[in-house]
């Protein structure tokens, strides 16, 4: 089983069009096109009944004290935590690809609707739901894909890991406004195969990728 993207190669930069934010010369960052990347896969197990796609960033600072603060940096030595950017379940096993922008196109303040989505699939909440919880203009339930927006003062580039799981059941038991960790728990014992592709992204002009 193998997953690829026509938008980026494994361990190579994700294009700004697939990000939540892009670099900007005077304001540090600006909202971007926020298109879900193109993804395709091959060699699915013949007994797969559904697919799950998760995208997470394992490089998010464990403390937010210095995030996007002028005159400060986020040290590469700071412990990091996971941030889920996409939680997609119940994708039919007959699906062979996701087209660019098919599930997400543009930044939607307060989030895109869900969980029901294309092809009978469902989308969970990504972690922007928590990130924007105290922001009066942006707070809401962020279902589906919302792309990279790492801190512009982080010393390290961030990785975005898109993992496709082939499952032995047609419907994931996660219910309601579920999140990434709930899906991971629900899949235990039902994963037939999985494959991943990783993209990298930074908003810090001094960090090379």
C-alpha cells in the first residue's frame, strides 16, 4: 500500500496553496488558499471495507508563551505535541484519490460544517477548533481539512504527516464531533494496512527546508 501526492514529494515542502497561512512581507503571515492537497494511493488490501485519512503535525510547541511574539523565538529544544489538521473517516474503499481542493478550498472563519462529507464519508474536528476557542472572530467547530500555519518564530520546520488506513469495517464507530485521538482509539484492532506521506512547511524565513 502506497500513498503519493502530485502537490509535494515525501519529506519535501508543502506548497503555500495547501496551507492555512502563507508568508507575507510586512505582516509576517497572511491567509492562504487552504486547499487540501491532491492525494492518491495504490495496492489497497482486497478485504478493505473503508479508509481513514489523518493528517497531523507532531512538531507543535508544547507551550504557547512565545508563539508569534516579536523579539522571541521558539527553541528547537522545546518539547513538541501533536496537532491534527484533518480527520476523515468512512471513505469508501473503492476511492483511489482525493483531488486538490475537493474537501477544502479557502479559510472559513468559525470553521467548515460537518461531520457529513463527500462520498458518504465523515470529517472530524481538527485542532483549530481548540486553537481559536478564545478568538471572538474565529471561534467555532473546524471540521475537515485546514492546512499548515506553524508559528513564524519557530526554529524548526514542521512536518505534516498524511496517513491512510485501510480498515476491516465500513463505518468507524467514532460518533458526533470526534477528533483524531478518538479515531485512533476506535481503529485499534481493525487496521489491515496503512501508508503515509510527509510534507514540511515553515513560515519562518530564516528556516530552510
